[in-house]
């Protein structure tokens, strides 16, 4: 059900974005969309983009042993489910903005790389057998 809501959010947000934004977006561009001074539609895109990436990473983290994923690169874990829902999405955004601001040397990297690195740093998974 969560996947359906994420897909619906993307379907509602993507038509509002310029075509250029949907190409190879950099971390710096995504950071500008996530800024508190950005337009509301840009902030919505930011939240949808980050939430979609995080949903995949958390799903991979939750099922890493079942699907034989032992690399920590695209995994994230939320032991104890300490935060959920809208608070979690906002936490993703806040962490990605903080991570991006402190790592300007990565601003020209693809946005998905920066989001994955930031989320993985904040919500790492414990080691599993085979690591």
C-alpha cells in the first residue's frame, strides 16, 4: 500500500516539474528544491523524490537477507520504527539537506547518489551474514 501512495505522490508532483529537472539532476539541484525558500511545488518534488528513494532503501534493508543484499550502499534500516509517517519524510528531507550542505564537494554528483549516501549515513543497517 505504501508503494501505491509513493507512486501516486510522484504522479501528482512530476507534471509540475520542468522537463529539465527530470533529466540527470545533481545533488545541488535537488538541494535547491529542498530549500525552505524554494517554491512549494519544488519542495513537494523534493519530498517525493527523497521519500521514493528512501522507501526503496528501507525495503531493501528490511529484506536484505531474503534477497541476498549484503552491500550497505542502497540499504537503510529503522530499528524500532522510532519515527514514521510524515515525520519520517520530513526527517529524510532535513537529513538530506544537512548532509548536502556539509558535503559541497559532491554537489555535481547525481541526486540519487547524494540521497542514498545521506540516508545510509543516518539510518545504516546492522551487518548481516555474508558481509
